[in-house]
C-alpha cells in the first residue's frame, strides 16, 4: 500500500514504531490537521463550507468599502500571525506545546470577515509552500482556525464584551474569553471531523477528553498574548480596535504608520529569531493523538490521500520549514538559517498575498 508522507502528529512514530526508542523530533514540526485524519468526503465537505465562508467574508469586505483602509494592517498582521505560529510554547506539566491561532487577534484589529481572509491566506501558504497541514484538510483548518474565531467567537463574544468602551480591561477580558472559546470549539471541531471520517483508532470520547483540556491551557496563553498585542495597538491607535468592533471613539494616538512599523519589526523578530527557541514538544493535537493511541497515529489510506501528499511534496518549497534535500526527500533538523529564511519568506508571502487579495476585492467593488 502506498503511504503518504508521514503527518506531523505521527511522524516520529511512523519512523520508529517502538515508543521506548523514539526518533528525534524535528526542530520545527508541522502544526495543523493533515489528510490522514480525514475521509475524502469529510475533507471535501469542509473545503466547500470554508470556501463559502471565505466568499461571504470577501463579499462583506467588498460591500463595506473598508478594504483600502484596512489593507496595510490586514497584511502586516497576517504576516505576524504566520511568524507567531512558528513559535510553539511549552505547556507546563503536560509534555505538550501550543502556538497561537491568531483568529481572535486578527478579528480584534480588522473585524471578523477581513480576519477570516487573512488567516485563510496564512493557512494556504503554510499548506502549499511549507507542507504544514494537508491539502485535503485545508478546509478543516480554515474552518477550525479561521471561521470559528472570526465569524463566531468575535461577533458573539469579543464585540459584546467591548461594547461601547474599548478599555484595556475590556480588551483583556474579551481577548482571553474569546480565545479560549475559539480554541475549545476548534479542538472539538477536529474531534468531530475525525469521528465523522470514521477514524476508529481515535475513539470520540477519549480523543475529546484529551483535546479539550490541553487546548484550554493553550487558549489561556493565546488569550494573554492576544490581549497584550491588542492593548498595545489600542494605546497607539485606539480607533483600530474600536473601529473593528464598530463603536465610536475619539481619534488620537500615534500615526498609523508607527503601529504598522512596530508590528512589522515584531514580525521580523518573531519569525527570524524567536522561532529558534520554539518548543520541540508535540503540539496539542499531536500530543492528544499520541496519548489516545499510545504512539503511532492513523495512516493515510490508499486513494486521494497519497495523491494529495505527492502533489504537496512537489509544490512545497520548504517542507517542514526547512530546506529541501536532494535524494529521497529525507530531512535533518533545520539549521538556524533554514528556520529564519522560512520565517521571513512565509511572512513576506503572507503580506504580499493579503495585499493582493484586499486590492482585488477593492477593485471588484469599484467595478461592480
């Protein structure tokens, strides 16, 4: 049976099935759902659902005419989220790690629909150029990490807490609560999608009992990070946060370019430097699967999954955020320069594609 490229959550076990003698874990593992967790039917259905939501977000951005104003912050924050997702932080006492999703953060800055477009750009670039997350699973990843925080948690949790007064206290509470909710719903989405796909090796109740608590811890940390960034931006340009929440505010603060330059500098710092200190522990999804099945995760089934993996292997410029090696495609842990270049390149691609998408939507509004 032809087998797809080992997925991020079972890579070590696929290389060595004996848990007592694990293979070294890559320095920068993949971070999202891969095709082995899904049936083709569920993967295709989620791709259609996510495509519909992205289309709705594009229509909203086109109709409200805010693309020109939000384009700079939308692009630079998308680049920042790409870089930030490369930095896995350890979860104390668990042996696991996590990374921010960025959906609530983006929505707090630009609003729900633009945030979904931005996070979708991040996930597409990660899948195509860095083989992070499967092509079949792209719809699930966009839904769990983009649609849920941007179109559900932001309008139903974040905005009502902010209400008519975007104070630091309200921003902090809204960020933490919305981030926790987004991570909990997204994690449950992974469990439900896997269950609907008939992955019998991951029992629904066991998988859920592992996924929900670990992503609760990740959600708390993401909420704190989100609150810190949003409060910083709010002090510099208060209308950015309040404008995203569609409430009135007195304009003031530093020039917009100062906020954009600050975020751009932070993106370079995170992608080029802090990514070297990312935790090598398994992320929340990988950790949950390893605990549920005792090591090895589900294997890709014959059919569309190996074909999807083969396409992704050809397209990816830096699979696993590392340089490609000649020969059979085997990789060693990435050198420092490899991680930095992946961070810079991914952030730059995200910035350019987000600018292009926003520009195309704005142009479409003028023509129609």
